[in-house]
C-alpha cells in the first residue's frame, strides 16, 4: 500500500508510545526482526514476578504456575487457538525441536525451502537422520509476483515419499509472507504433514491458528513483533494430532501412554497435550507471566492500530529507499506476500564489512539494522511502533554517507 503521511496529532501519539520503551533518545532501533524492545510495563511485570518469587520460592512457585496458565490462556485467545493446544517455550528453535521430534515421522522424506532459518533446518535434519528419513531442500521463489508461485514451488517439490513439509510463515531474509493457508490445504489433500515456523508472525500479522486447516505443527516467537519479554515463544498442535505427539522431554506433566495401566486392560486416562510438553518442575516463569503485561499494552493501543502503523512504516521505508537510494527491494510487493520487513539489495560498491556489520554500523551511526554480507549483500529494515519516519530518513542519510566514502 502507498504511504499516507500522518497528522501532527498522530505523530505526537507515537512519540508518547516510544517513551513507553527503554530505548535511548540518541539511538535508532530498526531490527525488530532479530529482537524487539519490550514495553516498560512488561519488563516491570517480569521484575516484580522475580522479586515476589524470592519472598517464598516454594509458595510463590505454585502461584506462578497459576499465573502462567492465565497468561497462556490469554495468548492462546490472541493467536486464535485453544489454551490446551499452546505450550510456552523460550524460543522458536526449541519449540520446533519439540514439534519435529514429536510428530509421528518415519521413512520417506522431509522437505524444507531454501529460505529457512539455519538452526531449525538443523533440527529437522537431526530428526530425519534418526528416523531413517531424508531431508531435502527445494527452491522457493525469492521475490514472487503473486501467491500461486509460492504454492506451486511447494507442490512441484513433492514426491510420493514426502511425509512432511517445513516452511516459514514469514521468511527471515526478505520478510515474504508465505501463503501457508493455501499450502496447508494442498498438503492436507495429499496426506502430507505441514510444519510452520512462525518466528516473525505473531504481532506482525493477525493469526487464527485453529483456522489453519492442514497445518500439523506451528512454532512462533513472542519476543519479536509481539513485543514480549526475552525468552518467550510457543508451540501449537491441533487437537486432532494430540494423541500422536510425543513430548520433547518428560516431566511431572507425564505423557500419553499407549499401554494398559498396571493391573488393568485399558490405557490410563489421557494427559492433556500442553501438560505433557510442560517439563516443570522448577523454572523461571517470569517472562511468560510478563506476556500478559505486553498484551495489556497492545490492547490499550489497539491491535489494528498497531498493525496499521507497522504497514505504514513499511510503506514509508520502501518509498524512501526507492526515491533516495534506488536500491532493489527483495521483499515481494503483492499485498498477500508483503509484511513489515523490508529487505534491499545493496550495491556491490557499498563498503560493508563481511563480519560484524551490525556492530560496525551501530558504532558509526548509533543505528541498529540487519545487514547481509558477502556477494549478495543487503540490508533488512524492521521498524516497530517505537520507530518513526525520521528514523528511516536518518538511516538513509547514513547509508548515503557511507556510499560517498566508499
């Protein structure tokens, strides 16, 4: 969508919102795609939970279990899921490890695209190797012009041996919003399981997990676009697969046994899915409890207002880069394929160091953005509601300065 300038009143509102974060006035943060800054109220909620817990670690632990359940219930509602289908983890890599290991997989092959996050690909390869499966990469178009190209790339890669397909909901490199709903429907019709990496989706686009027909497993981060405390993520599995899933680790939550109970001819009562994946025991629940404060913060502003502002900043970024720099946009522009992340191809002459480019640029300009080194060098810009049009203007000015000095 084209950028529409905001009023002075609206700009003042977003400046007040920025003051609800700990970001320094003399810094610009445009790297939400790695980690977001967290609202002050959520940080305070985490700190208060830690302080309260230490007043009586045993008694307060039991209270924290209840508060974690309350937080998970609200987050499930936000994600369009049932609380019994959601499990909290510390990041999406751990969540997807749990899901890959829990899915009923053996023999045949798994497929993953050429745009997946390295740690999660490693997890998939590990599970495939130990289940007697092959893990094969296929090519997904980098900058497709319409969603059907993406769907067709997945379908073209399928073989009679394909048991599982794994792709991202929003790719980490270009920010392409993958049409996982359409892909899931096609895979369901073929009896192929589908795992989705939602690292960048919650808080950037609306989610309705229970409405995702054909998705077998979904993992997402809450410490990126959702603005949750560090160490907050989740895994989701539809109820139809709960009996088939095995937990990553077994603790007091138990597991769904398939053997008769001792001295009986029938299996024991089923354990709820989310309980079998909850390993505690004793953990620090404060980040997950703090998610409720982040949700309060978002609800106070208004979810649609937040998402509209993100789209507005993305449009401004792309138009400004095109007008002032003329750099090629790698992110698809089709409305269904385009989110908030903007990824640009940088000129070969740009003096980008091959290592520690983020730190290099920050040290020189007090701006944090993500850079890609090597032959296909580029920049990924990830603004959030604490960002402004002037932040993007300053980024462009500094990029021009570096180009002149090349």
